[in-house]
C-alpha cells in the first residue's frame, strides 16, 4: 500500500514551523530537513533514522524496517505523532546528528 498524500500533508503540518520537504520515492516518501534525509514514510508510517541523540529522546519507541532490506529505524506510533513538541524535537536532534550530504559531482562539459 502506498503512502497517501493526505497523510504526508498532515505530517508536515505537525512538524511546523520546521521546513520539512517530502520527496516521492516509489510510491512512498523521503523526508528532508536542512538538506538531510532524516526519515522515510512507508504505508502511512513514519520511520526516523536511528541516531544517538534521537535514541535518548525516543525512549521506548519501536524499531522496524520501512521496507525489506532497509536498515532498522524508529517506527513512530500514532500516539507519538500527536505530540507536536516531541516530533519537532525528534526532527531537529536527528538531523543535527546526521552528516551533511556529499556534494554532487558535476558532469564535465564537452
């Protein structure tokens, strides 16, 4: 089952005032904050990358793989999604702990 755009729009509203950008990926979505991919949304479920600061904040949050072969991530429950302050803080601490994306190589001009 693909993630519904309505779910993504609601999730982005819950993350305001952060400027989180969704990018479609094979019927699902990658979520980006400050240019860093911090989460994916699969089957209307938010999966946040595991980081040490995120683990401290998360407490007892289930872990799971968003799709077969993926690394485990925090599987955020509907109850946690209803906590605006917790969700915003989770985005901030997770993104801060992730490395900056590598610059894309430019193709040589011929």
